[in-house]
C-alpha cells in the first residue's frame, strides 16, 4: 500500500519538525518488478552502498532479504562490516575491491571482495592457497568505463592461467557507462566485450546491468541484475514515464507564518520580491539537510494538492514557501507540507536542483526523523516502526 500523506504524521511526537518516511514495501515491490522484466532464472541482486542510497542499508537489506534477495553490494569494506551482523543470509560484496592486506578481514567478516586488478587477484589467490580453500570472490572486468575493474588485456592475461580459469568465482561483473542513454553506442560495445568475458568463464554467474541497463533489454541481463537507484524509486529511464514505485516521502511542519506586503522581499540576498500581498511559511529543511541550495526559488511544497511555491534562497536550516493559497485556518505552526510526495518526486527535486535523483537521495539529511514502513523485524537503530498501514 503506498504511503498515505494524510497519515504519515500519525503518532509522531509534536517536537519533530521534519519527517522522512521510507516505504520498504515499495522497495520490495520495485525489486519484484525488476525481477519480472527478466527471463526466469535471472536473479536480482541489490546495491545498498552509501547507506542504501541514503535510506538505511540495514532496513533496506533486511526487507529485500525477507523477499528473497541473496546478493548485496556495497562500496566500502566498512559498509560491509557494518551491514553483516544485520543480514543472516546472503552474499555481501565490496565493489571498491580488496585493499592491500584486508583479505583476512574480508574472510573473518564473511564478505566477498570484488577483485579489480591483477594485484588484487594475485593477493586473493595467494591467500586462498595459504588457507587451502577457494573463498568466494568476484571478478570485475572494465569493458569501457575506465574506472574500476580489470582492463580487458589484464583479464586476458589472467584467464590464461589455469588457477584463474578454474577458480570457482562467485561472479564476474562489469558496469555500463551510458545505460541511461539507450542509443549510446558504448552500450552495445560494452555488452559485446562482456559476452567475450563471459565466454571465457563458463558456468560463472555474470552481471552487467545496473538500474538503467535492465531497461536496455534481455541482451544486457546476463545471469543476475545489479540495480540500486531503481529500487529506491528514482526513474531509471530518464525522459520516459517512471516504471518504479515512489519510496520516499519528506514532510515538514510549518514553523511560522507571516503576512508580507507587495514589494517586500524574502530571505538572504532579498532574492525573492513579492508581487502582491502574500503569506510566507517557513519550514525546517535546508541545505544542511541535503535540500540543495541550487534548488532555491524552484518547485513547490504541497499541502494535499495545494502548491506552496518555494520562494527565495534555501538557507542552511530553513526554506520559505509562498503559502498564500493555503486556507487561512491552516496558516499556522504545525501544518504539514510535503517536500517529496505524491505531487513532487525525487526526480522533480533533482531537476530543480540541476542534479540527478541519486544525489538527492544520498544527500537526505541526518537530522530528519526517519520512519521505515514495512520493516520485517525490529531494529534498534530506528525508533519508529510503522506497520505499513
Ligand atoms: C552503483 C553501482 C550499481 C548500481 O547502480 P544504479 O545505477 O544505482 O542501479 C551497480 N554496479 C556498480 C558497479 C555500481 O557502482
């Protein structure tokens, strides 16, 4: 059931000025939807790096694990170490690779390195030989991103060694540079290179597609999908209708309302000048909360379907809204307005701030009071546990 803006504040203490509601059921629905786009047998992993794109790696991973997800990716080793105790089952792989000397820590913590260079592969094979086993590791091959992963020539050299060829790799992956531009020629080039990589490692599960890559079609699906942002409701198909469910709802209570005369200005730099008598409402969200300053004077907050345009500059802790269209009875402290909700998506906020939804999500502030709906089990970090009702 989608978040009901009329009830997000139910039971929230009066002293809470801003509320970030995260719909774990919607994340699970998005994961299932991506599953449905692929052929039977294609798995769907989940990328939960950067604290689950700002939404809480632990509750997100727990919800997805309960739905059947068995492969998780983070960026840093310490993210993986923090997540491990909260996930009884499933792989946790570290995209950034094996930092020198961290192999034993990886193993002790039941983590899986994504090996990105010949040195990392060498270190892992030496460790495996020393311990007399074949601990799980993933190979990443760079097919055109030129960021992380084995260059193709290095991969070719490695794969000529029998110990690499026969190692039971947990997976082989690569990453697309331009998947959000379906017509970009690099997509097909990277796919074709990846097909050759796959052919060199028969039987090793292969993954190429992140969120946008999934929508390039089955040619890009390989054995498992590796979405991040689409799980969290951001549109993986820019310029087209969003196939994903909205996950995030950001609401703030009005702190104060004031009436101003025609010609009066609002906020720093007097950047907004009122064209007529107006009501200004102030809410406790600012750039320190990840509400980017570049979105000043853009878009609106909503009370129900009533738009309250954001006016003036965004300050560190505050935003000012033109609340002239708000009925008089609601022009007071405590009235809630939605900054992200049914009338304004994460992608809308991103467009206003001249950035992408990824940056809006990962910047969501630590001062927001957070409520996860649909949490499968109690977790001590999160004070409120909605029922999903
Ligand atoms: C971040 C990342 C992903 C997920 O990307 P989205 O675009 O958020 O789906 C997948 N694979 C790698 C290697 C990544 O770095």
